[in-house]
C-alpha cells in the first residue's frame, strides 16, 4: 500500500518554516524541533508560529490560547457532572 505525498504549495521567501515528511511544518528553535501546522494549511501554521515564536526563543513554554482553555474546561465539566452525561446519552 503506497501513500501519495502532498507537495507543499509555493510560499513566500520570508516563510521560515519547512515541510517535514510527516506532513507538518516545523522550525528548529534553540536546538529543539517544533511543529506548527499541516502542509495543507500554511497560513494557519505561519500564524501559530508567529504567536509562539517569542516564547520559544526565550526558552518558555508558549501560552495556551483561550480556545484550548475553553475546550479543556468543557471537557472537565462533562466528566464531573453526571447529569450532563445523562443529557448527552438521550440525544
């Protein structure tokens, strides 16, 4: 079984991320490889890189976005509230 590799689209010269064989864009920062998004969506990968770049270059863990916090809170609420489990089972 062979898989067809997706070729990355043409990118601007200042696009410093490079495509990896696993289908993601990556950048080596402070000796560690960081992944920023899939080859199919270079704009999202570039946006994530710009948001996290300063923290990574300073040696800090990047701040999580509010979306991740909201999703994590909803997951916690769902796990701790038995009535929400019953409500979701009725659907």
